[in-house]
C-alpha cells in the first residue's frame, strides 16, 4: 500500500511539472501552430501553381504556344 501511495505522489508531482512546462511553453506552442498554418497555406499555393503550370519546375517563363501545322 505504501508503494502505491508513493507512486501516486510521484505521478501527481510529474503532472504538476508537466503543467508548469506547458504553461511556460504556451507562447512557443502558439508560434509553432501559426508557423504550421503558414506552411500549410504555402504548400497549398505551391500545389495549385504546379497543377496549373507544371513547367514552372523547370522553366521560369511559360513555353510559347506550338504552331499548328498547315
């Protein structure tokens, strides 16, 4: 029974330490979430661009239209 009480006390102390760590890093977590949102938006834009203009991976300019044979 004493061992269970000691384990419970240790668990409560660990939980208190974790809460303090999360509170201390709250601003960093918010910054990380904002950075992830911005990265996701950038990836969405890149995907849309590549779907519309896949040649941009190789060339900067759009290729000229091919001439129709007569």
